[in-house]
C-alpha cells in the first residue's frame, strides 16, 4: 500500500469522527500527489489537485518545499497543469508566507525572464517572513546593480507590505455568546486532557467548551451572518490560567475568519470579552492572531448614597449590571471612535483595545507580521542608505524626570531594542526587548514548531543565551499519543538549536524535569528576560513571562519580544514566621492580605509583583514567584541580598553541570556558556562592580503590600469553593481559608505532593513527617492515596544521597520505573503512597487524573473545574491547594486535620521557613 492510499484510509477514518482530511506536511505524500496531478489519466487526479491547492501546510514543512518547487516548474513552463495557471501559481506562492516559497520567488525575481521577474517581484513586495539568507541575497544582488532588487528593496523601505493592506473596518458588528460565568480558564477553551491533539487543529477544536456550546455558536452565526461572535466571561476574566495558543486557535476556529483560502484550519481575528477584561498572557495570544480583546466592565460595584461600596452579609462587594451582554445581544465596535455601542447607545470606551500598536496587529492579521515587517523595513532602508519613513506607530516612550526605576523598569531599560538612545523609560512604555532565555514545553511544543515552520524559521536566534524544550507535561504516561508526538518534537527542537529533555539519538537518559525548574536553573542573571510557553514561567531570577506558543516561536526565531513595561506592586514583609508554618502558607497569606488591604480589588492583576524576598535562595523563593500566576500577575521579580543571589547562582551552576555531564550540551556549548555567564555574574557581585538588582529608592509603584507574618498562625488553603451560590466566585484562587475553617472534618480522597510548586525541601518534609508519625504511632498507614512527584531528577539523586529516598521507598506502594514507564493513565488508586516520575503529573490534567467527584488536596496550582479532578453525578470534584505537610497529614488521616493534629505532626520538622531581610533592598536613583 502506498503512502497516498494510507492517507485516503486516514481520511475515511476521520470522516467517522466528523473531521476533514488532515493537512499535509510531509514531502513524500505531496510528491506522490504531484505525480498523480501530472498523470492526466490518474483516477485520483481531481482529489490530488484539491489536496495540493487547499490542504498543504506552508512555511518550512517538507511539503511546503515540494509545493514551492512544483509551482516554480509551472511558472517556468516546465510543467503544465490546466487548473493551475502561472498567475495562480504566483497567488499560491504568495499565501505560503516564507521558507522555500521566498527562495523560489527570489529565484524567479532575480532570473532572466523579465516578465516572470516582474510578477515575482510584485509577490515578494507583499511578503515579510524573510531571513538572513534571503535578505543577504537581495543585498548582494542590489550591490551588483540589479534594478529588480532595488525595486523590491524600495518597496520594503516604504513598508508597502503593510501600507497597501486594507484598513481596519470602521464598524465591526458582534453578537455575544456568554461562554461562562466567572473567570474562564483556558482549560475551558482548550482542555488539558486533550493536549495530545493540539497540533491537529480541527480535531482539537472539537473540545472547545461543549458540543452544545459549539452548536449555539453556529446557530448565532446563522442568525447573524454579518456579525462576529464575541465569546464572553460574564462577571469574570477571560483566559486565566494558561497562555495556551490552542485556546485562542479554537476560539478563532469557531468565531474568527480563515487566514487564507489555501491553508486549512488556520483562522484569525477572534473577538473576546470579559467583565474584568482579558488575562494578560491570553491577550498577547489574541494579538498574535490579529484579534480583539475587550474589557467590558458591564458589572460595577454598587455604592450607597454616600458613595460607599455596598457589601453583602458575607462581606463581598455587591455588583450591579451596567449593561447587558446576554447571549445573542448585537453590539457594534467602532474602531475609529474606539467605543462599544448597543444601537445608538454608547456603552464603554475601548481605547485600550485599539492602541495604535493593536490596530496594526489587526490590520496585518497578527503581531508576527508587524515584528518581521519592522525588521524588514529597517534592513531595506539601511541597504539603500535612506531614512525609513515613519509607517508604524512609534514605540511609546514614557519618561518621568526625577523618578527612579522599579526592578522591571531597570531590566527593560537594559534589554530595550530600538528606543531613543539615552532615554530612561518608565512603566507604560511600549518596548521591543532582547530575550535571554526561552522555554518550550511539550504539550504546546508541537504548536511552537508549527509556528516556527509557518514563519519559515530554521535556526535559533544567536541573541538567545539558552533555550530548553521540556518533556514534563507528558512525563506521567508514555502512551501511544506521547510516543507519536514527543520524539518528533524533540528532534525538531534539537535540530533548531534548543537543549532538549530527550536526545533524538537516545544517547542520554530522558529527563522529564518540570520546565519551570529547569528554566529557573539555567537563568544565571537576575537582569535576564525569560519567555516560556506556560503561564507558570515565573523565575526567581530575572523577569519571566508566560507566553503562547507563537510568542515563544517568535522569541526563538528573533531573540526578541514586544510588550509594554508593566506597572509594579511592591511586596515586603514584617514580623516573624511561626515555627509550625510553612512558606507556602506565607504565599497564600500574601494573596489574602492583599485582597483585604485593598477592599477586594486585586492590585496584582496584570502587573509585576516585585517581592523583596531578600534571604530565600532561588529554589524556595520559586514557590512565591510560581504562585503569582494564580494572583493574575503579569510576572514577578525577586529582590535578593547579594549573598543569597550568589548562593542561588552556585546551585544553578551545579545543576547545569549535571546536564552537561549527562551529555545534554549541544555543538554551540550553550550550557557551558551559561556556567561562564554565572561565574562572571558572581564575580561582579563579590567585587562590588555590579551588586544584585534592586529598585531605586524613589521608584514609583501602583501599590505597596506589606505582609504581616505575625498574623499567619494557621496553615492556609486555597479553596475552589465549588458550592458558592455566586457562580462567579467558584474556581478562583482568591478564596483563601485557614485550617480551622474545616473543623477537622472535611474528607480528603487523594493527596498530591508535586508540580512546580515544590522543591527538594518539600520532599524532605514528606520523609521527615513519615519518620515523625512512625515514631509517634509505631507505624504509618494511609487513609487516602498520596501521589508524590519530585519536580526534577536532581532532587531524587540528592535525596538518595542524603537517605530520604530510602524512607519514601519504604512507604511507597508504587515507584516509577524509567525503563518501563506507564503505558496508560492510572484510573484507580489504593490507599498507599505513589512515587511518580518527575514531571507535572496530576497538575496537568492531560494524563493522570483523580477519580471523578474526589476531593483532592494538592501542593499544585490548579483548582480549575475538571483539571485535576472532574465532577461526578454524586458530587463536584474539588482541588484544594495547601502546603506539603498539610497534604501529607490529610492523606494519612483521610481528612483535613485540626490545628492541634497538624502541630503535633510537624513538631521538630524543618519546614520551609523564611526570615525577612533586615536590609533596605533599594539603591539610590541615578536619574
């Protein structure tokens, strides 16, 4: 059976699932299809033409290379296809956007046939995804006197690829669809348990919200053919939790418009809204697709006749509806006036949704085209020796005379690209910045590789200090889906220039370490900017931004990212930690105290949390920075004392060396380069040449939060509050309760110690608690299963050397085996401890799951509906979040303990403690 027949068989199988043919990305299949097109008598010729024209992926896929070559043959008359004229062949090349198609267009434009050259040049003028090989070729041909090369460069210098695009419509009609009440997690739009299908866009689109919702969206489209459906988070924020390009892809697939008639299942221009706006990371993803994100503000705080906020009996702010966005409401967006209307009634101002930069993204069909377009215009103008006309909105540069800089402002000023020389930039400035570290994770990595192919990138930017492709999100279960996807991903990323968790050649042991932990280790400069394909890309060194797969691809390809400098909220500490408290409790208390201090307003949302942690090394401090994603912060920055930072860098060096010893470094010696950078940074701190990063003493903050350690007297638990009468209050991370709330009675069905929120100390706490309880009771028996997953292999090695792992093994009923990893997810648990493979495990929701309806107590970050545990008919699944000692004790006794039981169990145990710095962690402004 040939490969084409295999493809037809797959098509028939997909029909049974209600799916269209899978887009073609392989050269072998497309070569066979082309052979059938050339054979005028072939029975499959008509279908082959459709596959070639409408179902082949562009960019740098091997199929795109074959397609471009055949189109070149048609244009040159070497092949004649009645259905594809030379003019149509040029049109098809114009939709391929980069890679081999650019090479072919340059061949034709710089060739000897003047008529063909002119047509090719006209197409080239519309293209922006050119790389160094392409621009170098153009420059060399221009320097040798080529008029056609000069004409192309002049068009690029004028940015005609942008200026000749249609303007954004002045009025956009929308019809509303309420996707949910309260915060909408990207898990609703792109469920984690369907992660394996993300690169198959049509298949993955079937999992968005519910089949019923999909039918309702189609019905709205039929009723309002002249309107776009706007997905709304009523009384909440849209797109919280994860960056997830797949979430935006799904929204665009159902409610957007097709990017090209010749590229299947790639849609753009989705429109989303939320009462409290759009999550910052999700909004970036919307920009990637040329979409629109709207802060609806359709529910407002109710005030009394004196202007005071009205609260209900529970103390919560009472909201009243300012205007309705009930499903089926027809609204009009006026992009010129930047207003939202219902008929003639003006509802809200939309200035933030239609900044000059966002208008460019919408016009160009996405932010990539703008990023590449700016670089192309600059190149062309420099080559021609002319000044580039101002076409794009200038970067917004905000500078306040006499005002100091926050930590994030300092980092952005150091890494800014293309800003006014010597100008000091403050929050609100819109900046292009150099990216130092990039991370790609395995359930979005296949999409990142698709994005790299679509923008025709073939090698990592030399600007990037280091980049890592993880294997942690698919670590738990090595099933057929993982076996099909992960090796393919690792090979692509390894070839591209990333350090990969798995060696495509199998020469080093597969490493399933949690990506955030690895990025935290390979970040060796607190002035670094990190971009990672996950919302928990939150480092305790540098400033890290979780991003969609597209932004990760852009950072890998260009070494740059574009974003406004965010405002900051300063967090400091006072008082003293109680000996029975764990640092995780301080983290939860920070959120609770902040909400209390600001009357329920989350001042962290969309901003940088600048936490003056001072004395905690990177591993422990990571617990705080990791949780800031759940605080809805844009990112976080740790301000450390000099000695603490040096300690963290020494730990990082040791772990990078282990990676080198395993054979993970590449031919560019990236890992060794990071050790060299760490040594340089340590020497700068020790010598006093460049102390640890601190903000200026006269920096300006949006708000300042002081966390009182003295009032944290009980362990704190983040509760999804699944039965709250107000649906919008369920499944947020803002309900923080102390242990006593549960009265020692709430049943726990499963405990989970793992995910990125734990460090080596947490695993030692598990070991110490078992030893403690064994000493008190003679033995330890589990009343509920306890799943324990170390975040990294290094931690396990260190625990083995220190004797803790032996005790964990003693009480485990299951221990992972890398030589025989699980082939399917566990669906039932016994009341024992499971020592699982390093990785994300239950936190991801795409492999391991608790039993439906369970109450789970976990150290992870995910409490969203259906993520760790799904609902059953008998009860709602609950994922409560707590510290390691609380989780361990709860699994042993089968319920959340009383405060007395908890204190007895942790007596004498070395918990993760924190003593605030007594130093003022600021510097004198030089501005």
